[in-house]
C-alpha cells in the first residue's frame, strides 16, 4: 500500500467536504473555522482542529445538521446552556455517527475541537471508537481532561486554543501501525474517486479479501466499508445540491446509484428528506 505521505498528502481541497448541511444558513449564525495547523507527530491521526462560536441570546434555537465524516471528534466546549445533557464547560468525545448529526445552537457558546481522521482515534488510543454518542472525555488521550479544559479555556484566540490542543496531544502520539496507514490510503481513494461504489472494488485496491477489509474497518473506523462508501457518496450528493446541482437523475448515475429511486431512498434514510425536497429547500433559500 501507499506510504503515509502518499496516502494523505494528495487530497484536493475541493474534495475535503465539511459535511455541513445547508452550509450557507449555518454560516449566517455561527462562526466556523477549520484552518489551524497540525504538528507532524499528530498528522497521521488528526485531520484538523476546528472551532465554532455563536450567540443566539434572545433568539430562537438554530438547528445545525451535519452529514458527519466517519470520524471521532474531541471538543472543549463552553456556553450558557448544557450541551448533550452535560453541564459546561466540559471536554466531550463525539463518537462516529451513523446518520445525520443535529444539534440546537442555543444561548451563546463556543467549541474548540480535534477532528481525528477516520480510524485515527482508535489508532491513537488503542480504544474502539464510540458510536452515536457524546460523552465526557476519560483518560483515552493520555492527558487529564481537567488539565486540558483549563489550558484551552485560558486562551481567547482560536488559533492559540488549537495550538494548546496540539501541544498537549503530541507527546502521546504513538507510531502509527502499518495496517492503519494502509487504511488511510484506502480511505483517501474512497473519498476522492466517485467511481468506487462497491466494497469489492475497495478490497481489490488494497490487495485483500472483502472479509479482511471488513475486519480492518471494524478495528479502526467502527463502521463497515459499505457504510463509509455510502456516506462519502451521500456527502458528494448533498454538497453538489448545496452548490446548485439540479439534475438529480444525472447526479445519482454519476455517484453510482442504479436509479433515482434507490438514490432517493438512501438519501432520505440518512439526511432525513428526499433529494428533491432538499433541492426545493435549497432553491427556496
């Protein structure tokens, strides 16, 4: 398989989708940043640092929805209201999400977070990634959650907060396992190559059996390769519609669906509405 640098360094910026649904609406109510650098020791595991802040004081809640990447996020959160049932401030672990992820922005709040690469949390910690849960951070990252919380909240600037996260996590970075580096190479191809629509195609790229591929994904990602492929193609679809694509039949064919009916069913099962309804809402906006 490809080396770490070859496996991850060639992803084009236009293919690194955020997964945010209706991004123009979210941008009007929340300040989202995703541009802080990651130190070399952490780059095999961490995709980026990101931050968001909002102030809805005296305004109704805003529903933010994301078609999440198959990744774990660790967030330092503060605000006027509890988040996910947890009093703030707190350090939270956002597990891999199998459907769209929605959260109401209420009051005022701020988040500074680490987004691990798919499989990166397991490779970094040795722990299987949690699914469909948001829980307080334990000892997984090798740094005390209380120490991490205090150090990050002591900084006002977003870049300084990201630098603190980076500096506190870097000493715990292990040598990335060879099997995990192989996984990263396959994930990059799955993300970037829209012609990949079947698990056997991915297994062939990795020169392994479908069963071996499934075990690799189970060990690191916590989702099946079929689920990850579907997520990437649905992200492509949502991003294309948000960008103004109106030919849904053509989009379905391009992204590997047999027909528009199957595309509509899969889109609705994850996003919550059909592609045509999503398109109508986009045009209305």
